[in-house]
């Protein structure tokens, strides 16, 4: 990857915990322009997927952009995910599942701290493998036609698995998406937007508190905001089509792809 002043700062000043590189702030574009163009295109497409289905932006954007330039992921996705989730919630707020949200978020918070604890006592590789297999198993069960009733207990459990998976492997969407799979599209998207937006905000705060956020990464996130807005606008053209059986199949396919990608990355990496 091309060297930049920001990359030099990231390997020097930024290596000190909790310290952000001062030189990075002075650069209007903290990454090479071709890298930024790739990030803009990937962001438009991945946000369009999430806006239409309810999740999926990080599944596509983070693995691809981390290969292009380490400053392009995952922090920039965390930066744009919060306003994206808020927009998704407001766009279909009439269908928002407020009661279920409370149970899922309670589980998400518990799962986040459980995930942090698990990372201390176990390797990330073993945990990622476990999460991938759990999601694939859940997809296989749902694909047979078995429905998962949405109760306080299942909502709490899905939120807990989502919290653990989000911290360990950035895979917090599929567990909650499978919970809401049989609901109408507006309810799925608004509820997933609220849950993932809240979880993303918590993850960003945890990273910042641990000194794992660079100013350059925040700059990249801000530069990606117009692409995020365009992706959401594009997704709005497909909302009426993403419902019923089409949405249910899309959730299953996307969840399976995410888990399979995590499994391959874990085994081959």
C-alpha cells in the first residue's frame, strides 16, 4: 500500500495508546485518492444492500476495504453506521418494534461485555470459528421451514449472540436478522437499524476508550458520508420490492454468506 504521512503517523505517534496522530488532521485526504474512490464505490453498494435488507454493510465493506488500505476499515464503517442506522429507523419509524428493541438491546449489551471477556480467556480464531458455525447452524434450521418465535426470551438470546458476534467478529447483524426474518420489511429494517446503530455506537466508544481510533480513520468516515447518503437513497428505490418471501430469502442468503466468509477467513487466515 502506498505510503502516506498518515500511515507514518499510524506506525509512529498512533502506536501510543489513546493518542491520535496530529499530522493526520492536516491532510485533507488521509489516504491515496484511488483508495478513497474504491471506498466510495464499495460504500454506496454495501449501504444500498443494508438499506434494502436491514444489514450487510460491514459484511461486504470491511473485508474488502481492509485489503485496500488499513485506514479504510473498520473504524470508518463504525463512523457512518450510526447516522445510517438512525436514517433507516426514521424512514420506517411507523413499524419500529419498540418492545422487542428493549429485550434485544439488553441482550446486546450483555453479549458485548461477554464477548470482551471471552476474548481474554480464548483466542479470537476459536471464537470466530464457533460464531460462524452457530450462524450457519441457525440458517440451516430456519431454511428447513422451522420458525423462531419472537418472544422476550428469544429476543434476549438473539441480542446476546449478536453482541458477542459483533465484538469478536463484526458479525452482529445475522442473529437479529434471523429473529425478525418472518416480519414485514419495514419492521425488519427499522428494528435492525436501531439495534445495529446502538451496537455500533457502543463498539466505537469501546475502541476509542482503548486508544484504537485514529483521526485519519474518522476523516475517512466523514469523507464516506456522501456515499452513505447515496446508498440509502438507492435502497429506497427497492423498499417496496424487499418484503415477504424475497426479504426472507435475502436474509437467509446474506446471513449464510457472512458466516461462510468468516469461516473461510478463520480457517485460511
